C-alpha cells in the first residue's frame, strides 16, 4: 500500500515539473543557510548548528542562486553559468576568506543542482565538457579564494559535491536512455508479432479461399454441363437424361465431401468432427480426368512423372498444388471453351522440379451427348463454334492485359482461377505462366520446385 501511494505521489509531481523545481529551489535555500550557520569544527571535532552568524549578504546571494533554479529545466546552461558566478562572487566577497572556516562555501549547492540538470538533459559530449569545466572552475575558486589551507575540507567538499552532481546526472541520463531503448525494442517486438500474426491469418484465409474456389468452380462447372445435357435430352432420350443426372449427383457428392474437408480446417482442434480424409493429389488424377471426359472434353494425359515405378514420392504440398492446377485449368477449358474442346495435360519431373502443362485448342463446340450424338442445335454448330472461339480469345487477351474486374483474373471476367494458380505456385517458390497460343487456344505452364526453402524467421 505505501508503494502504491509513493508511485501516485511521484506521478502527481511529474505532472507539475515547475512545482518540483520550486520545491527543489526552496530546499536548496534551506540547506545553504543551514550550512552557512553551522560551525564545522566545534568542540570535540563535531559540527555545531547555529554557532555562526548569517549576514544579509549571504541571504541575498542564496536567494539569487536558488531563485534561478526554478528556471533550470527551460534554461539549463544559463542557470548553471549564473549559479557558478554567484558561488565564485560569494567567495571573493566573503570577509572571512582565508579563515579556517568559510561561511560562503555552501552556496556551491545551487551550482551543483544546476550542473546535475545540465548533465542530465544534454548529450554526453556536452555534459562531459561542461561538467569537467564547472568542477575545475569551482574547485579552483575555492582553493584560491576560500578556506585555508587550500586542501581544507570545505574546498575538497566543493570538488566532491560538484563532481558527484555531474556523475549522478550522467548516470540518470544513461539509465533513461537504456530504459527508452528497452521500451522501444519491446514495442517493436510487439508490433512485429502482431504483423506476423496478421500475415499468417491472411495467408491462411487465402489458402482456404483457394481451396474453396477450386472445389466449387470445378464441381459446379461439371454440374452445370450435366444439368444442361439432362434438360436438353429429357424428352427424347430419358435414359441419357438419367445418366446425366447421375453424374450431377456424383459431382455434387464429391463437392460436398471436399467442402466438408476444407471447411473443417476452420474448426478448432478439439472438435471431434474434424475431417480425416487426406487432401486430393495426383494419385486420383484419373478420376478427375474421367469427370471431365463425361462432359464431352477430349483429353489427352501424358504423365511420365507418374508412370515411373519405384520413383520418389512427391512432397504433399507439391502433389496437392499440381492436382489443383490441373483441376482449375480444365475447369477453365470447360467454362470458356465448351464441350468438344481438345486439351492436353502433361506432367514431367525434371531435376529438382515438377512441370505441369495444360494446353487446349480453343475450338469448343456445342455440348454433346454421352454417346457422341450432337444436340438439336447442330444446325447452328459452326456459327456457335466460331463465336465461342472468338470469345475465348477475347478472354485470353483481356487476361493478359488485366482488364477484368480482378487483375490477372480468370478467363472470364471477375474470376480468380488464374490468380489462384499463380498464388499456389508462388507459395511453393514456383512459377506460373499463362497466356493464349499464337495458333489459337490457351496454355498453362507451372513449375514447382521439389524442395522449397524454409520460411524466413522474423526477427523480433
């Protein structure tokens, strides 16, 4: 409880610095008069208080020296000069100068307070020069004009008090600088931790957003195509419509399963409903390709990297990214080129990296039935194909110029497919190159290093 009261008292004094200066000046004035009235060499060698007379001249000089101390914070150097001059003048004007005891030596207390203020509030070179000069000047004045002999205790006391004031001021200034540096480092470390936490949260949000986009875009595109086929052939070919609806149900089931696994990442680790199904990878590439072939895409897969028996397994992050790149690239072909397009997927394993390339010819046509029969719109097939091809290239060109709602967005306005592929590749320190081909079509080429460098540590 007393400690709390002391802290409150110091805080209140700190809020009124000029009141503190006034109290310091008053205390110094009392000390000077007490020292001037004290006989240091009493009977038995002990000092005796009130044994010497304090004349008016001493009181006036003490008032002058202590009065200027109230301005020590605003004008530290002028106050030090004035108090030092008053101390030297007091020694020169003292009628007892040269006597065994000097009544004016206590006036040095005011100069010592001013010297402490200067060394406490100025830079180290200035405080050293000013402190050394003041100590030498006041000590020399005391030895020349003060008590006799020159090594009397009053003169040595002047040296001790002024030297101690300079040393204490320097120590307090150094401690204040150290505390400020520690506080600044702590604040910087706290800011760094907060920035690191925000960065990690943002990266996790982007990762989950990419997963959700890949799952939803792929499966909804397949559902859309199959639902269109079912709606078109419902009256003439009910069996084929049932087959298309079965594909819709299967795609929806896969979409719900992957959504459950992705959204499960947001649950807390203590929940028992957290998903246990592994993330998809190139091991299920055949199922992915089969789902696109059912929509009418003509796909060719060349994956020598997956056909080597006994080869080293791919890192899980590279495996997932390669799968998502193929999934997103083929989804874009299905959305923007249409069924009947031809696409080639190639996966090669070069020294130290995995290359994934997806190329389409940009020549999509009307949607076809599961048995290869054209719909009733075949009469307009050629016109529709040219329109799709032209629109496809316009999308490619806008992607290259970044004219969609999102910079470098998907092949349709406002999408995030190409952006997501680039972000996935960049997360593994790889590269993603996308763009239209000179002869028509679109190409996605991704390179993923098999050994990614460890993340950099953030220094606090």
